[in-house]
C-alpha cells in the first residue's frame, strides 16, 4: 500500500509540527491504525529552544531517530543526554517511564518517533542510544544495536544509487523514506 507523505495526519502547534503515519492521540484515521507491532511513526519538527512537556509511556519499545539535531533527552531514570544528528535512542517503557525531549539549538530540529508494542509486559524501563554509521547502499539493523523485545526489526540505510534487501517469506515490511525519494519494485516513493 502506497502512502504519500502529504496524506499523513498533521499536528501543528507553535512549538512542534508533527506528521503522523498511524492513528495515535491527536490523529485518528481508521484506515491507518498500525502495521503489525509497529504502532507509531511520527515525523516531528521541534522549534528552536522548545521542549516537549514531560509525559509517560508504558509497554512500548520507542525508537527516536535524530534526523537533524541535537535532541536533548531527560527521563525519570536519571538519564540526561544530548543526542546528535544521525543517532538513534531507545526507550523501553515497560512498567512506565516519564520523559521529555528538548531542542537546545537556535534552529528547528527533526526527529522520528517509532513505536513498537512490547511483547513482554510489566518489564523494567530502560534507556540507551547509539550513533549509527550508515555506509552507502547498505542496510544496518538498528534493532541489533538497540534490541527490542518484539518480533520485528528496524533497519536504516543511506541509499545513493541502488541497494537490495532480502525479504523473508511470511514477513511484512514497511518502508519509510526520511529524505529524498526512491524506487521500490518499479514504483517511485517520496
């Protein structure tokens, strides 16, 4: 199913602009509820100096890809980290984690929030992050570097030409193009 970027839900507040791929909180479309364990892809632009108000999550593996940063993460576990562009952070929300994300820079930043439903319930919350090198035309498994407890995988790639990805029978795949455009099985996506 092709989902053009301009058909996503929109949250537009003075401090954040968010494009929502699946129904969640302020965006509701029964045609776009989730994709298996994948519950949320929010493409967010946070205004200069802005802070997302502290809030809580439970029972999700939440990945944050900092497209253009830095993004400052704080949580009730005592983590306070400035995450640079190109890095990915992961929160295992489990029994509950409270956090906030801030833009410490004088210009807007962009990051993706990608949520997967947790397979195991009532686990201890946790946080980690890593910088990910993206060799040209190679897929890197983010979920190998920052594991999740869900039967899913998360990959990233810097495609400048062509690359291939081997799919497995019986699995479903969701492709999200962060920048630029691409051709997948003969069809163009942006």
